[in-house]
C-alpha cells in the first residue's frame, strides 16, 4: 500500500513539475498589442516572450480580409523575440495566433486581436 501511495506522489510531482516548467513561458509583449485600435496599418508584427522558444506557427487573419500572407517560417533556433515586416493591412479586425514549442517539448498556443481603422 505504501508503494502505491509513493508512486501516486511521484506521478503527481512529475505532472506538476512539467506544468510549472512550461507554464512559466509567456508572451510578454506584442506590437501591435492585444486589443490595440490603430489608425494606420502596422509596419511589423513583433512577439516578445519571457524565455526563448521555437515558434512553429504564426498566423494573422482578418475577419473580412482573411489570412494575411507574411514571411513566417518555423524556427530551428530558440529566440525570445521575433519580428516580421507586414504589408499594408486593410481596415479590419485581425487575430494573431501562435503555436510554440517550449524547452520541455510541450506545445503552447495563444491568440490576440487588434483593429485597423
């Protein structure tokens, strides 16, 4: 019985340690920022993370204009900051979605939106 309890604590510790290891990487800032209301099209998209990670996918999609084509390529090297030049975005509400691979091998994903008037 004691071995089963010890095994249960070991499994619980492994899962909580993994959650902590990958939970401490976050998007610290972006440009445009979440919920930004811009009068002009942004010249670039910048994502800055709390720790280096590998970006697997980044997409920008307008509610009316659809997916925005920009020069995203998955990264082989870990970085904490990424920047891409953007073409002129038409007035619309845009959603940026990203998927990254953390140092512990877990996938992380999130999204944010901004408006171009």
